[in-house]
């Protein structure tokens, strides 16, 4: 049985989105005085909005 869909067909279907994924690292001071780092991935429509993250 032959394949119905080729890799080229799959690549054509996938569209590029205008969303940019950025890793956001936030520092948090604990009660003992040390610092912890919290990381999360954030999706932004425009890379210039990176300065508005908190």
C-alpha cells in the first residue's frame, strides 16, 4: 500500500504563525534571603513587547 501523503504535502499545510516564543526568567527573593529563578515560555505577537513582561 502506497503512502497517501508525502513530506512535501505536510510542509505545504503547515503555515508560519506570527507568534514568537520567548523564554522569560524572573528572579524571586525567598524568606531566607536567597534568590530563585522562575522560567516560563511566553508567546508574543511582536518581539518589541518583550519589555512589557513582568
